[in-house]
């Protein structure tokens, strides 16, 4: 924002305006560390003024899966086709063995970097449950009911 430091008058005035006068931000200081967080009022202001655009909430599992696939494509280093194949295999909600997932994605070994990245990315998002050597999508992937 162009302030010379957190102790400058301009910075202090701006934070005072956002926290006390407008209520858009909360300020918390703990052990000499100060953090700022956007309040619901501040978020609403940003949405209402068009500064940020919020995507509509998914209305069914299909839309939810599209959103998860988009997130995974951005953060998982693996060919999109292989990621999509594993995702689509798991969409039925059933348990699938590692060999089955490897086959649909075209990987030969479970220690393939791409395969490990796909599984790791899905675990990071909380999408996978594991039982032995089998995987299935967790309830998080079926917000609107398991098939």
C-alpha cells in the first residue's frame, strides 16, 4: 500500500479506519505479533462493491466434483488426463484397489511420481479414505449424498 512502515501515521490511520470506524477488519496482538482478519462485514463490502467475486455454491455432487477437479488440476503435478481418470473412477463412491486406479490412469507402479501426486493431492483436500490398499472418496466428496 506504499506505507513506510507499520509505525507510520498513514498506516496507523488506515488500520484504525478499517478496524474501529468501519468494522471491516479485526486486529489481534499476541506476543508482540499483530494479525489482521477480514470480518464478515468487510467481506460483504468487498463483494457488494465488486472488489471480489464469490463463486456460487455447488448445488449437487456433480458441481462439487467439478470444483474439486479444478482445484486438483491447479495443485497436482500430473497429467490432467490421468488425474481425471482416477477422479472419475472414484466418483462412484465405491472402494477401488491401487492396481485398479493405476490401470485406469495408465501408470504401471504405485511409486510413479504422477500417481503419488494424484493420491497425495486428493488426500490433502480430504477427499480420500483408505482401507488397506483400497481407496474411496470420503463423505466430503459427497456433500449431497453418497451414490
